[in-house]
């Protein structure tokens, strides 16, 4: 592949990787998480004392450094509170989710995408796909891009009102990791090529 063309493809790959990371962050902020829980298992949620050992349905809405919590117990009692000083990164929020629902392999949480949320999510997905589509013309990245386009909509042609399981987050994470590995590889190769160039010894006149 010619150098100029290779540089262009590498830029495409970098932009696609950034777009996927941003899509994941926007997805987490756009759609509240819902799941059944026994609050005594979730100390990270700053649970009100009166709700210790109470089972019910919990909804979390990530708002950056603050997470809004709404809980409905199995007998219909409701309570709302906030978790402050949360890490503003998507990683911080994801850590919170996995600590709140620690059961490995069991049901954790889900996203109920309804109302107007699906249209906003589809807009974000289209913008992300726009960054992925140029890679389809290159055989080396075609499969990678196809999987990413399929994954961002959870295998659907477009986002519509639906329920998305917690495993979606893991699938999206795997796609992003694969892009990051490819990107690291091309950057490493570019550095090797740059280091292999003859050094400019300057003008000896």
C-alpha cells in the first residue's frame, strides 16, 4: 500500500476507534439502566439505610459525576437518591454497574429503549457508522468494520423501542478493544518505518 494511502487508512481507523468510544459513552448517558436487586448487595450505591436488605427494581441514570437512583420495592415502596462524586468517565459508571450487580453469568441489568430515546440513539449510531463505512473498502478492515456496524445497533437494522441486555456492553467493549489493538499495531508499524529512515546528518560543508 502506498504511503499516502496507508496514512489515509490509518487516519480512518483512528477516527473510527474514537467514534466507537464516544458512541459507548453516549449510549450509557442516553439510556437509564434497570434491574432487579437486593440493595444490601450494593453498598457502592450509597443506599438509604431504610432500604437495606430490600428487594425491588432499581433504575440508574448516569449524569456525569452524579448518578440518579430510583427504586421501587417488591411491595411498591419508592425512593429516589443520588450518588455524588462519581467518576465522570464511562469506565467509572461501568464499574459501578458491575459492582451493583456482581453475579457473574446471571441477570444483571437491562436498558429499556422506548419513547423518543430510540430516535436519539439511532442518530448517534448513524454518525458512528459514518466513521466506520470508509473502512469497508479495505479488505484488511472490512470484517472489523462490518462487526462494529452490526454491534452498535445490537444486530438490528436500526434502533427501535426494545429491551437490550447487559451483555451488549461487553460486546461493544470487545469491538472497541479490537479496534484499539489494530490502531496500536499501525502506530507501532509507522514508528518502526520512521526509525528505519536514514538519519539526517546535517550539512557537513
